């Protein structure tokens, strides 16, 4: 590769590295720089200043890129589990520290919307690697992929997706239980635990049995395992003995809970959120300007439809 200095003289430049690599590109620039300085001629000193500028520019843009990549992810949501909880779990399992911006008012949400920060005017939003990510499962897929929790090939990935989609259906059902009216509460809990024990948990019990290890897919921890533990604990909050007919799930729960990062996340004081309560629901209604009881109506529809 060749370049020209402002006086029109050709400057030989070392070929760029095949892939972006900060050390190599710095090396190339320094190499070109030192050959100019050694030449000691007038026109070459002009090219020196160009190269010095290029070098400084490359350092600063790479530093900026490094700063962006090194910054902690920032999670925008309200102070409750909701859709963000799985993101908290997955980051914790990946050993990634994060910051949280917990919204309290409708005005704060409107400000984010006005600033154009929320693609669909919805939360969750996660600021990560210089992007403002929305859509929960897109966020989760990115984190799983980035931190090697998304299988080794397409076949493992689709299996992880199949498990995760089922877990999402179940966790959506459970998430709506706290919004059920008091008189329907027991009915909702029974409905959810029946779905869990009849439809979803048997799938994961069989998968673990077939695998012969405490991972749903492949030979190492994946997003599916992290989500399964989250969902198991949610089901047990509805029915403490929900795993009694599932020996493999009991074994799995014990093994995954002992992984150091997960163990840390399960300790009090971690960013893990408690189950939604009346106060959380009120906060949600306030932030999203929901008509009172809208969640309840929604939950009744979902519970009846399934
Ligand atoms: N498909 C979206 C749904 C996001 C969503 O419905 N978020 C709720 C809060 S949990 C929201 O922002 N609702 C306000 C609205 O939709 O206007 C996702 O999975 O992230």
C-alpha cells in the first residue's frame, strides 16, 4: 500500500493487517513514521506531521472504542423483575457487572422516548457496546452470543431457542400472577403450576435425562440453563414442592445454583429482584400510565386463552 505526502511524494506504507488489530495498525503507523523521521528531508518532515496526526487519531478512536467496549452495560427499567430480570441473570452468569437506571415516573419514560432512546417507546433498554438495545430476546441473544453462552453451532442454538421460548411462555404466565385479583389469585396460581408441571418442566426433565449431565444443550453452561434455573425458582415461589416429581431438575437446580457467579447472584444484596408486589405494580401503572387494572384484565385474558 502506498500514500502521498502533501508535497506529492510517494510514501511507502506497510500493508495493513488483514483484520482490525490495534497493535498491528499502531505498529504500521509507527514504522512509516520512523522511516520518515530517518529520511530527514523537508518533504518527508511534512509527511511526518501527517503520520503523527494519523497515529494520534488512530490511538484516540481505538481508545474510544476500547472505552465503549469496557463500559459497564447500563440497564434501563423499573425497580422490579419484569422482562429485565432474565437480562440481569444472564449478565450475572457471564460475570459481567452492570449499572441500572431504575425509572420511577412517567416523565422519566417520556424523556427517554423524546430523546429517541427507545426504538419502540418501550422498556427494557440496555446500553451496551455503544448500542441502545431493545426487545428483550434480542438483548439476551446478544449477551449469550458475546459471552459464549449460545451453543457451539446453529443446531445447538436452535435447541437453546426452543427451550428458551418455552421458558419465556411459562415465565410470562408466572409474571402475571401477582396482578390477578385476590379472589382469582388461587385459581391463577393453580393454573400456572399445572401448566408448569404438565407441559413445560417435563420437557426439561427429559432433556437433562437424555443429556446425562446438568446442561440442557452441549457440554457447557448456556443461556437455556441460566433461564431454566430462573424459571424453576419462579415456579417454586408459586408452589414450593413443584419439583417433587422431577429428580433431574432437582439435581440440575442444586448443581447450577452452586456455580460461583450464580451463587453470588442468589445471595441477598445482589441485583436480583424479589417477586413483584403491590408496590411494584403501582409503580408500573404509574410509569406506563396504565389504566388501573389493565394488567389484571390482560392477565385474565392470557390465563384463559392458554
Ligand atoms: N417485545 C418487547 C415488549 C416490551 C414491552 O412491552 N415493555 C413494556 C414494559 S415491560 C412497555 O414498555 N410497555 C409500554 C408500551 O408498550 O407502551 C420486549 O420483549 O422487550
